[in-house]
C-alpha cells in the first residue's frame, strides 16, 4: 500500500476531514489532497514524524524503501531530484515484472541502483558550474 492510501485510511479511521488533518500537522488542505492522491510526498521527514506522532504509529509504517529514496532525493536535490528518483524507481520496477528474482534479491538490486544514483549525483556536483549550485 502506498503512502497516500495509508494516510487516507488512517485519517478516515479517526473520522477526520482532510482540512482537520492538515491543521493538526501544519499543512494545507491542498497538500493533504496531493498526498492522498499520490501526486506528492512530504518534502521533509519532519512531516512523516508529525503524522506518526499524531496517529501514534511507527514512522516506518508510512515509508517504503522507494518512498524513503524519493524523499531523500527531494531533500538533497529538490523537485527535479525527486522526479528523477521516482522515474528511476518506476524503471527499476519494470525490470522485476517477470517475477524471476526472489524478494531479497530484488531488494539488493534496488539498493545497489539507488546507491549508484547517489554516487552519480555527488560526482556530477564536481562538474557543475558554480552558477548552478
């Protein structure tokens, strides 16, 4: 289950409107709608933490490994980095469509590719002109 679906289910279990939840964690109605529809994820881990505290659950409930990767990319590199990370996750997912690998093997490959992404981003910083930093 994706982050947005989990959030929506928890909100409904508590009998809250999207507006009420937004006020509780300090974000707008529009932001809650974007989260629940899967159009965006929290930009900072602080929001995940506020949600976990509010719903009295472990923060890891909200985050899949892919979502952690996308959130970290957004924190480090902004919207463009998050978009690139999401595209990478989607493309990698296509590699596993045949179902030939075990889950631990899929996880190991995903972690390796994510690490390669971070390494490439760091390496590219060396060659980026100062005016773009």
